[in-house]
């Protein structure tokens, strides 16, 4: 009888916990606001952590594996270090066991699962420890036992002035989208819409109702070799790659060797999407024909070339460029993808950057002759484009510029 009553109690407890989780998540999943820092052009999401609901402005990195932020003055009654050797440490792919000789506090505990936060702005890895605490979103979703890593504020060099950490959205078990999908039984997908200038964009975790017209989809592909600074041999990349077939300017395909678009056995080549690079970076053998074709097409439109402004090489007189609903009226650039008439079209708002009142430049950068990745699609090209990463179907869906729909990331 006692065993039967215990079973009933256990069932009710699980049912209540499940109901609380379900009630905690609205139909559009977890939502975080996204802003752009004017000085650095970094994009950061705002969330809250711990029992004191400390505000964290975390720079968004599609290539980073987990959330980490400065914990120097962090206090929380719900903070718990993740022990080394534990199941949670295994899930986090922790490395080693961390200790601390100072008085215990968040970020300084013994027998803690080791983590390696990476700062792309200083190209440095740091030895820290994993912990867990409650995460709160803008739309009041509560995510208990969320894994993250602490970080000394003195190592935030290169970050936007308001930023206190980094939000990793890579393909890992402890990334925000995976944790939310697991805890709340939501679809494993997330959407990102980063704003331009002073607007406020959004991250939707677990699905959402996006106020846009139909999305175009293309497969997400796996780079067989990890692109993270530290990895085990045989680990694939956690970043998001797509299968670009060709590039065209005003409908004319560029003469580029297709080998640059593919990924070789060593993980070199291909196309990935990055929120850390300010502008799209191209292999020199892709950049040069794109630059030439764009300058020629611009000249045909009576757009006047002017002296280059580093790091850009194709610059134009602002006076000779008219405006349209999608920004400066310049030649369009198409990133051509698998399938019939599938392409990501880049209009003036995303292809041009204003360097001063008189000059606009083509916002693509030469990545040299031996880059690890042939094409890195950067933040400027992503602004006011809605991107949905579906990790169940392994596909990327996108809108191209929302300006075409008389909308923006501030209005989705």
C-alpha cells in the first residue's frame, strides 16, 4: 500500500512540475530583445539571471557554444556550480576539473566542471568553470538550472560598452535553444532578427509567430571539422553552414571556381553565417570578381566611383546614388542556393555602408587567399532579415530584406 501511495505521489509531482513548465512558456516560446551597439556594431540580447534577476547584456554569437558573462559581483541564492565528473558536466562537454584558492563565490568554487569561454574579439580562450542558475526572458519565461560559465569582467576587452558577456547559439546541448527545447518540449529551432541602427530586434527560441510573409528555405550543412579554438579530433563544427552554389550581380553569375564553395576534408572552405563579423568576408578569389562586377554594374547605373576607404575597396559618391524602399538603389547581389530559383538577395540597405556623408562603400571585405572559411556572411548583411534555424529539419529559412515588406526587425 505504501509503495502504491508513493507511486501516486511521484506521478502527481511529475505532473505538477510538467504543468508548471508548460504554463511558464507562451505559444511563441522564449523571446529576447536584440539591440545594436552603435560604436562596435555588435548585437546583444538582454536577459536576466539568478534569484536577484541580474541583467545580462550578452553579445550574440552563432558560433559560441554556451552563455558566459562577468560574475565579479554576481550573487544568487539559486546559483550552483556543476561538479566535475557529473552527468551535467558530460552534457556540457566540460574539460577537466577547476578549483579556486579564494573564498567561494560564483566563478570561484572547487571540484567544478571546467569550461573554456572564448573571446573572438581578443582571440583568447579562458579556463573557467560551469555553473547553473535560473534564466529569465523578456516575456517572463523562467528557465531553471540553465548552464553557463562565469568570466572576470577585466577580460571583456573589445566588447561593446554595455555588454557583460556572450550568448552562444551554436549547435550544442547547452546552447539556449537546445535547453529551452528540452525543458519545455518545444520545437528545436530559433529565429534571429537583428536590427539596424537604434531599432530593437528579437530572438525567438522554440518557435514563434513571425509577422512576415513566406520564408525561403535551404539546408543547413555540417562542416566535418570543428571550427572552435579547442576541440577533440573528429568533432564536427557547431557553426551554421549553408551550401552556396554561386553568386550573381544584377542577375549575372560570377566566374568563380565551385571548389571555393565546398568544404574539404580538413574543414576548409564553404559558407557560414556569423553575427560576430561586422561585414561579409570573402576569399580573395571570390571577392575580386564580385568587386569588379559590382563596380561595372554600378557604372552602368551612372553611379560614380570615388577613392576607396579601408577596409572597403569599392566606394561611390553618395550624391550619385538614389534611394529606394530597400535602401540605396544599387546593383543587387544574389547568393544562389540549391533548388530552382532559390537565392538570398542582398539589396542596398545590406550591401552598402555609409562611411561619411559623401561616400557609400560596398560592405564586403577581402579575407585573403587562405581563409579557413571561403564566405563568412556578416552582421551587416543580416540586418532586417529574419533567419529561422530549424535544427529538427536541419534547414535555414530566411526572408531577404524585410524592407521589401515595408517592415523591419523592430516590427516582427
